[in-house]
C-alpha cells in the first residue's frame, strides 16, 4: 500500500498506489508524503491533550486533582503549532486551484466537522455534566455555530479549544482574497504589515480604557493570532526561495514577540519557538530518515489524519468523563488516560463519519487542480 496525499494537498490519507498517469491525462500525479509532517501534527495534538488533561482542566474545573508536578504539562503551544502548519499548507496549495475553489475546499474541510462537533458537545455537556460544571446556553450554541464566539464577549465557547476555528476561517478568507493579486516583494511587505500593525495597536492603544470595538476587532476577528498563519506562510515562501533566510529569521523573531504580547496570557514562547524550528526543518528537508519515525510511520500517519477531529472533540467531553470517573474515587492515573482515549476515539469517529464524507460531498464538483475537470 502506497501513501499518497489527499486531494486538498494538506491532510493526506493512505490508499492504493496510483496508476501511472497517461500523457494528456487530467488526473494530477500523487505527491510524496513525508513522516516529518505527520510527526509535527502528532506532536501538536499530543501537546494540546497533555496541557488540557494534566493542567488546564484540573486547574479550572471542580473535582479534578492536579497530577504530580513532573507529570503536569503547563506550557501551551500545541494549538498554535497546528495553526502554523495550516498556514504553511495553505500557502502551498492556494496556487493549485482558483482562489474561490481553494477557499471552498478549506471551509469544506473545517466547518462540517466543526458544526457537528459543537452540536454533539453541547448535547453531551447539557445531559451528562455534573451540576457544578459550566453549561453552555442556547445562545452560546447559536453563537458558536455562527462563529461569533470570539467576536461577542457574552458568547461562551461550547468547547474551550474551538477558538482556533474563526482564526483559520478568517485567515483562509484573507489568503483567498489576496491570492494571485500580490506576489514577490509586495507579498513580503504585506506579511510584515499584517504582522506589525496588530502589535503596534496592542502596545499603543490596547490599554485598560480601550474601546470595546477595538477589542472586538483585535481579539474577535483573529488578528491577535494572525502571526501564527503568517509564520506558516513565511516558512513556505522561504522553503521555495521566495524569501531569504535573514528575512525569515527576522519575521519569526517578531512572530515570537507577537506571541508573547497578544492574549491569551500564559502562552509559552520557548516551546513554540522550538516548534517553529521543527517546522523550518520539515520545510527545508522534509525527508527525516530517523529509525524511530520510520518504525512509527503508520501510527503517526493515522493519528495525524484524525488530528483535527481529535482537536474538536477532546476538551469538553473529556472533562465530563474525567469528572465522572473522579466522582467514583478514581485518581488522575485513570481519568487522564481516559480523557486521551476518549478524544482519540471521538476524533476518529468524527473524521470517518463527518469530516471526510462531507469534504468529498461538498467538493466533488470542484476540480482538484486549476485547469482540471471537476469530479463526476
């Protein structure tokens, strides 16, 4: 069985080896899959699960005891790493299709699974959460489904992890609008502008007396996390010799500064910086011939393939399960593994039952590549 990249160019699946492409065929050849990118996605989702299960959930929710200190992961960086990787592959794939088609494919990948996850999480939390757990309201449900959970301060997140979805939707929309219109030095200038302006606004205008509309524009639109997508785009441009290494280094230094200045508080800059180095290595030399990675290639591929589903489903349902187990007198050594296993199981189900079928259904009439015929 060969490993091929999915037709959206971002989240590959395994499948039968493709037949040779005949001359004049409209079917694009498969592109190689590298375990380096699978490993990065698995590192990111593992960091998210570890931070939420061993630190954030027991610290903020009643009835869950913190694990012993050496087992607590208190430095968040996994979600940010996932967004940087998304930015990298967005820059890689946006030129393969018409911008509108590319944008539809991005949203077809993101939104159906997100909508189903929100509905399932809302129902489970409302039905099974302990009485002292926070419960989302009907208004919160509508606000989350409308992607307003960052923009409107009175809307509570149905799942704490879902802050990344509006950021990616906003970022992909901006990339689609600008794609094909700006290139070369103008593109680099635009990246610097989008990176620097929010920092200047944060430092100079976002004081205690800042108007509500400014907070909404900065923190509700995703601008406070635009630096994550910019980092991915910049790394891709550097890997294709469209940006020099000194330019990339300077931009990533400013990205790290932005990461320390923009909310939420508590972002861990050192591990995020290490993650950026790994992404640069994967972009520069994607073939990692490391014995351990090659041995674990198939498990890494499987976990990477369901990472988005795991991310969507893990936190709220995992904390309800953890609390119910804790109420039975079971310690962290039971409910932390249960949290992780539940996330993987639900993420797998969401991927195979919703994400992949919905993507195929919504994009079957779109050409996989610019100039090719739509699938029949």
